[in-house]
C-alpha cells in the first residue's frame, strides 16, 4: 500500500510539473475566440457563450476576446487559423465541418489540412432545418418537390448552399439558391422583405436560440429537418434523410449530415505546443461541466451536447476516411448553379444610436426600425465634418449620412456632421 501511495504521489507530482510552463504562460494573456459566422447568428452565439466561461478554467485566468470572421462560409477563418494565427495557444478558431468537406472535394481555395488542426472541443451536435416564410403558403415537405423556392445562402462552402444543392441533386427538390447573405439575421430579414422564400442550412439550435419568437408568431414554418441524429425538440417533423428513394441516395445524405456531429468545433493551429493543447482541452471539458456555464446556456436557449477535443479529432479523421464514391457524388452535386445576391445601396440620414467593436458596427433607425451596419476600416469611406476619419471616430449621437444596402450589410460610406 505504501509503495502504491508513493507511486501515485510521484505520478501526481510529475503531472503537475510537466505542464507548469503552460500554466504560467496564460497569466496576463488574452485568448481570442473567433466565430465563423456573423453577429447574432448561431456560430457567434456559441463563441460568446464559451468566451464568458472558458477563461476561468485556464490556469492564469487569461482574458477572452470574441471576434467574427464569416467570409466564405468559414473558409477564410479555417485558412487563417491554419496558416497565420498565433501558434501559442492564444487563438482558437471555430472550424466549420462544412469547410472540411471542401478539402475532400478538392477545392483549391483550401489552405489547410483538416486532421492536422489541434481540436480543443466541440460544443454541440446539431440538426439542420429547412424553413419557409409564412406568406409562401407552404405547409409540407412535399411542397419542396412540387414548386420552386428561392432560398438564401452564405457561400458555396456553407451548409446554406450545400444542403439545398444536394437535396436538389439527390432527392429532386426545387430550390433556387441565391448566395451572398452574411449570416442568419440577414437571411431571415431577406425572407421578411420578400427577397427569398425559404432557407436550408439553418440549425435547430439557432432557431431555438434566435428565432423562437418568430417561430411562435408563425412568421416562419419549419417544414423538415436534416440529420443522422435529429433534434428531439423537432422529432415531429419529417427528416430529409427519409426522403431518400434508395440506399445510394441515403448514403449520400448520411455523409452530408455527418458534419453535424461536430457542428460547433474550436481548434488551435497546428504547431501549438502539445502541453498547451492538453491544458486547453481540460479547460474546455471543465467549462462544459460548469454549473454557471450550463445556466447561461439555458438562459440563452443554447443546446449543449459537447464532445472532447480527442473525440472531435476522431470524428474528423473518420470523415476524411469516407467512401470515395459517396464523396464524389456529393461533390458533383455541389457544382450546381447559384445566383449572386444583388445589393441595392441607398443613403439614409440618421442619428447614430450606439457604436460597438471600436466603430466596427453602428446602430441607427431606418424607416422606423432599429438596424445595424458593419463598418470596414478599408472598405468604408468615412468623413467627419468633411475630413477623412477612422471608424473609431464615429460616435453615438452623431448625425450621419450612411450609404448601405440594408441592415446587416457593410456601409460603403459614412459622412457625419
């Protein structure tokens, strides 16, 4: 017994000593968590939930900063995390599994190797949904097969494109896809405006967290879900998987849906010191079990069905070992045509109600509605009292002429008095 106690004590001491450098490293540092979606959407929601609780479980209790990088359906973030992000444990990117598919499909825009990311953990297994705006009159999944539906998408590497495109090719649905919508809020707004009629590639967790009231009011109708393990809260709806007519069709859909098992992954760049990766993985698990975190998740209506970094890496490796014939069929389906959203810019004169992210986002009234516009340091021309200015100079209370294409779009120009 004494010998065993000595061995156990020695092992514990070794365990504490080995990562000491990693534990000391994070003191006084800042962890950057980057969401692969726009503000107000599902990816943003999960990143901010994690950012509020994750740091306290990391030795040294670093500060947390949450950013958004939603270009190209998460492709830009995955490439940046892999090639340019700091490899010291202070940067975690929200890697969408849909962009991992792009490597399997041979997309030349891919600058990463999926299995080589250092996966820290996954916050949720999710289910996709297809929904319509109430004015379409559609009430059944059968409507997707009998009439055309104009649907919104982010980019060709996002689920908002891949899901309806594969449904068209494999099942025979009739979605007409328009790309160029920055995130969930802009896609829902597009339906409200009559620009589009439907959308797929929108998760049930996002519907519950962000669109519960709109759903309750009957403005949107969820007609079908898509997933290998559907959300129990939507079990009464038909699953697109069951619309398959044969085993080959079903295999293609199951491959497409497999990405939902790791729908909210966070990863560090390859080359991050292993001891820091392990420390972050342990902190992630502790966060997922934290009572305050779980209470916050309930408050924000955020589903949490988490998996460890090691489990996430295993699922990714299995994804990369998929049947080549199935991969090829889905890849070919994604060669489908899609239209590009046409933005119509106009200038409104409004008082800036509030400014966030150091001028990166402004809020104001337009046509009696609260709206927001993003402001780019390079892409937005900013003048104040006739002089060129930085976006950080735009303040709440200023009256400005704002040239933009509607809420959730980037302003081309801002001229403040």
